[in-house]
C-alpha cells in the first residue's frame, strides 16, 4: 500500500489497546449519527481490544472526495486499511461495518486477505440482481441531491424513515432515530451526487469471490428493511465459508448485538493469543 495517503482527510476515533476492530459506518452516515441512534453501545466495547472508527471520505467531519471513483467500494476498502495502517494497528485485523461498511470490509478482505482475521457484517446492503434493479433509483437520488443538498434530503428522509429502518426499531427509538440523519444534513450537493452515482455502480462481491474469504464472519441482519434485505445476509451466510448469521425481528434482538460483536472479537483475540 504505497499510494500517497493523508490521514488528515479522515475524522477518526481510537480507543482501547490490543486486537483491533476497524469499523466503517453506512451510506450517508458517520460516527456522530451512529452514536445518536443508540444501537451500537460502543462505550461497552472491551477496553482490552482496540476500536478504530472513522468517518468515510465525504462523510461526517472527513473531507470531500474528488470524484465518483473515491466512493466506489473497493476504494473505500483501501481507505479503511490505510487508516488502520496509519495507526499501526497490529495485523491481522478484524474489519466490520454497517451497510456500506459491510461492503467496504468485504472488499478489503478480498484485496488483502493476509491482513484480515475476521469480519463483522451488520445489515448487509441490497446486492446482486436485486441491486441491479435499483440502479435507476440511485441515479434519481443523485440528481435530486444536486437540487436538495444534504439538508433537503434529510428533511425528505425524515418523512419516510420507515423506508430506511424497521418500523419496530423506529418505535423503540422515537426520540433518537432522527439523529441518524445528522450526518446527512451537512453533506454537500456535489458529494451526494458523486456518492449516489457511485452507489449505482457499486455491488457486493461476486459469489465466486466471496467463497475465497476464508475467515470467521459474524453477520447481523434485521427484518423489515428493504434497503438491507435479509436475503442479502442469507446469501452471504451460505456463501462465506465460516459465517454465522443472527437475524433480528425485535429491538430485544438488536440490543444483543453489541455483546455479540464484543464476544466475537474477544474469541478471535483469544484464538490468536493461543496460536503457537
């Protein structure tokens, strides 16, 4: 990874020491919006492990990308590994993320398998043929973004949260769920246009590619979200060689996710420690 890299482009957060989990947020999200929704409970992540979070290029407090190409998932994967490399995170790494962060992690594992020891895929995005059917939708949003900007899109999405999240999650987090739109509000028109243009081109790795990702994988999916259908998670679980899938149908199920993430990372850390 010898390409020039400027860490000052990225807003990052690092806590703890030890085995590293590098975490990436979803499309139009950021660390702030993750914290606002109250699902992740990162404050409970084990201090004996290192947690590296960051705002992806063009998101949150990170700088804008220069072109559509900056927002294609393989390039986001390179950014993820560069952030880890800059902070001298010991390899192999655990990589994880939500939605776009899932795809980022998968492409990183494909490009540099020797650097990855485990994956956490939260609410995998729509993929393959189902995603191909959405290409026109992404282009429409890209055009709308040029007119509305981040604040306009956030206002529009606030009226249609049921298209972004399961209804039972919205009901459980009525007072905080709008916080997930905070990151979107500050995004520039050009950034959003480039981001959704890239979304029309992006797709999850092929089935053949997925079969080569030979590391333990934790998949966390939820019911009732068309943008993150359970079908994507099931396909990943069936295709990835060492994947475990948990499907949430209630807030009680989702409340277990922080513990599942911590246990997964601790188990991988223990297995590495015990390796001769």
